[in-house]
């Protein structure tokens, strides 16, 4: 029943998103000084959910750092084209940008998403020199659910147990075209436990971000696939506040809907 409701609501949001993109792209032309290679297959299976767009400056005098962008949408919604102008803008600011498509929930579980994106990032690093990029300077960025995925992917590269649970290599393999390794900005993910909060305090961490997917507990738990996840998050937030750790709560936006 809940999955049917989620699929129905997501289908409506997809229609609204397509309508928005058509109006937005018509009003905001793609910049002429950026070259776009669209729909490169990063897994070799021909599936639309395993494609990426590649952005590079029309004129670049030296190898540029590489930015891998992962879009948001609550893991249920979204497409790489939503971030096309953002990626073009970052390209104009001095990056070779790879924007990855990925499979969405509930068609797959979150671990399938992690494995697909890991393959996409490795493929981006391998292709970077062909597009004027320097894969030894590779960064991840994302919005909303995309930011969540960036943090998890970076954490899995450092945490062997977490990587094994997701079926992701715990450390980067050598890429076909470079021996350097990718990482994200300094960040980590940890379970919301009393022990973790105490450790944060001991490490002098003064602020944290908590992502909530819906103000209704049953929807949040359904999005995360973990019963009781919302309640545990709220209790952890209260404990963080009691320990005087500044806590920002981020909600995933819903196009055409409300929390």
C-alpha cells in the first residue's frame, strides 16, 4: 500500500519536473563556451540509469580538477538534466564536470545505488584525461539526497566494514588511466548513537547536519528503508542539542508537494 502510494506520488512529481525543465531550458540557454558530451555509458550495459553527462570548457590551457556531481531528489526522483546548468557553471569556473545518472528507489535498494555510483566515479576518473581533467584532483558534490550519497561514498572508501555491507571496495582500485585516488571534501557519516555523539564532542565537532526526508515518520522510514529511523534521528538530535552541538536539520524538497 505504501509503495503504491509512493510510486503514484513520484509519477506526478516526475511530470511536474519534466514541465519545469522544458520551461527552464527554454528560458536559460546552454552556455556556448562549454562543451557537453551527453549520455556517456559508465557501466557498459546501455541502461539509461547508468549514463553521465560530461562538461568541459571549450578552451582550457591546462588540465583542470574534476568535479563529480550527484543530483538530489529523495532517492525517488530526479535526473541529471536538472543540474545541467549548474554543471556548466562549475565548468566555467574551472572544472571538468561529470554528472551521473543513477537508479532510483524503490526499483532498487540503496546499496545498488552505491555500487552504480562507485562505478560511475571510477569511470569518470579513467576518462578525465581525455576531456582535459586531472583525476588526481577529483571532488564530489551533490544536493540533498546527492549530498547524502557523496558522504556515504566517501565514508565507504575509508571504512572497510561499511564498504563490505554495501558491496563497495573499501579503497579505490587503481584507475585505468591514473594511479591516484578520489575523495570528497573532509566529511564522515556515522550512526546516530550516544557513543557517536560523545565522540563528536570529544573531537571538538561543533556543528552537524541531519537530513530528514519527510516530516511524517512513516514516509521518512519508507524513504530510508528502515523502520524506526525517524524516531531514532529525533532522539539523536535532542541529545546533540543537550550536549551543545549545533544541529542543522535539512529536509528534502518535494516538487509540487509539501512537508
